[in-house]
């Protein structure tokens, strides 16, 4: 019976030791399997043993933290590569959009130039140039009209003056002709009288 009791006690101690060890390992693993690297390092520092000025850390913990660190570095590296790929793709999209925007701006500029200009006598003119040209032509035509009116009035005044002068000269000429005719007639009569007088003397 003593053997049976000893065997049962031994089995119970082994079972309790195994359960306690499994629970401790589970707690250790859960401390190293969860949280950030910072919290895992804090866990190792807290749970490790001190010897003089050193910390004694289990190798399994070191391998586990190394594995976790490498996994984190790999995950961060993959994330960086993924982000760089995203940045490159976005840069390509930005370049395509910039190119498209530049083409659109050029098309808009061409359309604006075509809208603001038109062909006139085979030349491409902007509305401002056309407006300036039209107003210049109108100004020149008005100036030419004013000059023509001035010249017409001046020539008309000269013509009227010349007509009046001609009329006066005509009247003067007519009066002179009448006077000359009367004088000639008077002289002819006087000459006839003298001829008759001389004939009568002979």
C-alpha cells in the first residue's frame, strides 16, 4: 500500500509539475507571441534572472525574440517595398495625368486662339488686331471724308467766286462792247458826215 501511495504521489507530483511547467511555458510563449517588439523586450527583461551586473536570458526566448524581430523586419521591408511600388505606380499615374493635363492645356490654348481670332483676307487676326484695324480704317475714312468736304467747300467757294467774277467781267465786257459799239457807230456817223461834207466841197 505504501508503494501504491508513493506511486500515486509521484504521478501526482509529475502531473502537477508538468501542468505547472506547461502553464509557465504557455505564459512565456503568450508573453513573446503577443504585443509589439518593445513589449516583448520588456517582458524578457522583466522575466529574466539577474546575475551580478548581467541579465540571464533563456536561449529559447532569445531565439523567439530574434524570430519575432526578423518577422517584423521582413513585414516592414515588405510594407516598404509595397509602399515604394505604390509610390512608383502613383508617380506613373501622376506623370500620365500631367501629360494629359499638358495636352488638354495645349488644346485649350489652340481652341482659345481659334475662338479669339479668325481669317481675314487670308491672314489670321486676333479680335483685338481686327478691331484696331477696323477702327483705323474708319478713322482714315472719316478723315478722308472731312478732307474731301473741306476741298469741296473750298473749290465750291472758288467756283462761286469765279462765276461771280466772270459775271462781273461779262457785264463789264458787255457794257464796254455796248459803249464801243455806240462809239463806233458815232464815229461811223461822224465819218459819213465828214465824207458827205467833203463830197459837197468838191
